[in-house]
């Protein structure tokens, strides 16, 4: 994800998360830490033709990764896009030498929880009233050692959220696993809002 993607990212953000959408300033702040030798963030977008259909971001502090956001356009739910974006984030977490990866997901978002469980994330706690408005609790999940995580991609691409075979997969995102901060790395890559 680069600054020129933000207009399309914001359009999808506001469509998917109308009550608690991030502001453009929040994305700018994250991207300010996504490049260079001292980068602590990794953000990607997924495109289908000229259309942006998803995005995801990871923050790293003291060798702990935190999934900041994963989002997929509604017409791409059940296609494996979320799994591919999560795979990209875990590849970046491995390159950052993270010992673990954490995330928050709404307690009422079973679809996202199933995706994370396929990758080996386990529930470790609840954050009361984390999502506003609505005072919805967040389930905190943890993945120990992202380098050895199940990719979950095969099962996610093969089975849609409703148990039906998924449509053909979109191209797999590419990343430079040795340097997630390389600005020349073409990364296109989706699914829940952390």
C-alpha cells in the first residue's frame, strides 16, 4: 500500500466499516512507518483489474506482530482473498522475526474467526466493549511462531464461507520475504477489521 492507494482504500474502508472506519490520517500514520530500514509496518493492497478489492496491515513492536486490519470487498468474500492477505502478513511477520502475532476480531464475526483458526490462531482473551459504537467485545487471538503457521490458503481457496466451492482464486500476492520494507516489491494481495 502506498499513498496513492489511499483514496481507494478509504472508499472500501468506509463501505465495510461505516461506524468505525479509520481516518485517512490513521492510514497516513501507519504508512509513515512502512518504508526504510527502520520500518515497523507492512501494508498491502489487493487489486482485481483496476479495482482495489482488499487491503491488510501489520505492525511490529518488540518482535510481536499485530494485525492492524484486513479487509475484502463483499463480492470477494469466500474467494480465499482473506487467506492470501493473511498469508502475506504472516510472511512479513516472519521477515520481521516476530515471535508471535496477535489480533482482535469482533466476537460476532464467526467468518473471520474461522479464517484465523485455520492459520493456527488461538483465543487468549476478551476485550470488553472494544468496538464502538455498539460496545461490541473483541476476541483476542494469538499465533505462536508465524514462521511455522499453517497457511490456511488451500482450505480457504477451496471452500467458500458457506461451504460451497469457491470461485477461481485471484492471483496470489507476491512479496519479498527477505525485505518487507523494499518499496520496489510488487505486493498485491484480504478480510477483517482488527
